[in-house]
């Protein structure tokens, strides 16, 4: 696999002149974070989702996150208001797509949904428009095959929380045009991010390495080697990770972790990627982590305390 790390971001250069309007599809955690960073950089953003209440929630989240940045003194009030005013929301994909120069798709991580979305986007967007996907593991080449413009389809994989994390993993599909890759590298730098290029194989780089680590942490718990807090403490204090792997799994969503592991397992056909039975069982039970209030830890709205979930609180 050929990977190329690119140089640090050019800050304060504003939007790429070749891209005026960015359409972000999907307004969940990743979609609203992506909309926020593009709008803060000066792009006009169309944020589109099937659900009007979800869009309202997303705008409130973006407003709150921008307020945090203002409170820290890294953005003034006027720039915050201007960024928010650059984000327009709507439920019509056709309306949001018709004048797009770049689409960043951050919809549900489901192959059939993404293939159908890209088929529609290909019909709706102007011919020069670049179609990027924030998929965490679905093949870019596969998604590109649903369109009549595979050379303009690329992976633009942001990390959660998008406004904070510096990396954008840029994944080149089998037919992605090098000029399109160069544009997306430049756009990412202008967002203040560090772009890293990778080729299109299961899990790309980030999740190919991260998910086996998380899976191994779940096995370590499953086999009774150590408890939840102990496993996370080893990795936080011993390896200087900001979160332990079990807390990170809760943060990402256990269903998302399981889905990515299944892509790795199926894509490489190697038993080392098989999801731990405990992870499978937790997902079946609906304990998906932060978003459902319980995973390896139990979460209380408004509290930042890290409390191990009752089923894991006994000693090993
Ligand atoms: N929006 C804007 N700012 C945010 C934010 C958000 N959603 N969440 C946190 N922040 C800011 C805070 O304002 C704070 O800023 P400051 O230090 O300048 O005051 C800073 O981030 C730290 O936040 P907190 O003090 O609230 O909390 P922590 O110090 O515990 O940091 C964290 C939180 C940044 C999430 C940190 O724990 C971390 O880096 N965790 C690991 C995250 C990670 O690994 N992400 C990648 C996940 S994998 C992925 O996304 C790929 C996918 O395909 C699975």
C-alpha cells in the first residue's frame, strides 16, 4: 500500500477558490462537525438530511460548539455568527445538490444506502462536482461504481470530534483522478487539517489499525485478564492515549466498531479480524455506548464522570 503523508496545513488562506459551495449529506455527529469546519473556513454549506428535527438539533449543536470556540478566544463573535449564517439546511437532496462544487456524504454507514445516495447525487450534481464520502470502511471503488463519474469520487474520512481532530484520511478509489486527490488535499489543508493519503483497501489505515486494538481490548475484558477501568488506564497512562480503547469504543459506537470489524473480517478473510463475541452480544442487546447511555461505561446526561457499567463493575 502506498501512503503519502502531506505537509502541515496552510492556515488563514480561506476557502479553495475552485470550490464555492459544499453540500454535506447527513447531519449526525460527523455531518454537523464537517459542516461546522467548512463554514468556519468560509465555504457556503448546504446541510441536508431526511429529518427536519435532526437538522434543527444539528444547528443547535453547531451553535453550541462555535460558542465553545468563542469562549476560548480562538474565534470572535462576528466570525462565529458569519460561520453559522453560511450554513443552510434543507430536506431536499435535489435542491442542495444542484449548485454543489463538492459533496461530502456523511449519511448512515450502510453500503446499500450509500450506493443509492451516490447514484442519486451523480444525477443531481453538476458534472464537475466532486463526490466525497466520509465512510469509515466501505470501499470507495464500490461507491464510485454506483456513479457515472468514478474519477471524481474520493474518500474524505474525518475523525470524531471533527472540529478538534487534525487528521483527514484521504482515500483514493481505483479510478480516482490524481487532480481530484490534489484538490481534496488542498481543501483539507485550508480547513486547518492534516491530510494523509491512502489507497482503497478494507479499513484504509485508521480503522485497520484502530479496530483490531479495540477488539483486542474487548477480548482482554472477555477473558477476564483485567476490568474495564484497568484496561483503559493501562492504555491511557502507559501509552498516552487520550481515551482508553473501551471508552473510545463507547464514544465511536459499539455498532459502528462491529460493522467495521465485519468489513475487515470479510475483506481480508483472516480470523484475526473476527469480532469478539462480547462485542457482538453487547450490540445485539442495544448497549451501543454513549449514544444509548450504556456500553462499557454508564453515561448520565450532563455528567462527565466515567462510571463503569454495572455488569462490568465487579473485580475480575
Ligand atoms: N466540538 C468542538 N470542540 C470540542 C468538541 C466538539 N464536539 N469536543 C471537545 N472539544 C474541545 C473542547 O472544547 C476542549 O478544547 P480546549 O482544550 O481548547 O479547551 C478540547 O476539545 C478537549 O475537550 P474536553 O476538555 O471536553 O475533553 P477531553 O480533554 O477529554 O478531550 C477528546 C475530549 C478531544 C474527545 C479526547 O478525549 C480525545 O482526543 N479522544 C480520542 C478521540 C479519537 O480518538 N477520535 C477518533 C475516533 S475514530 C474515528 O472518528 C473514525 C471513525 O471512522 C470510527
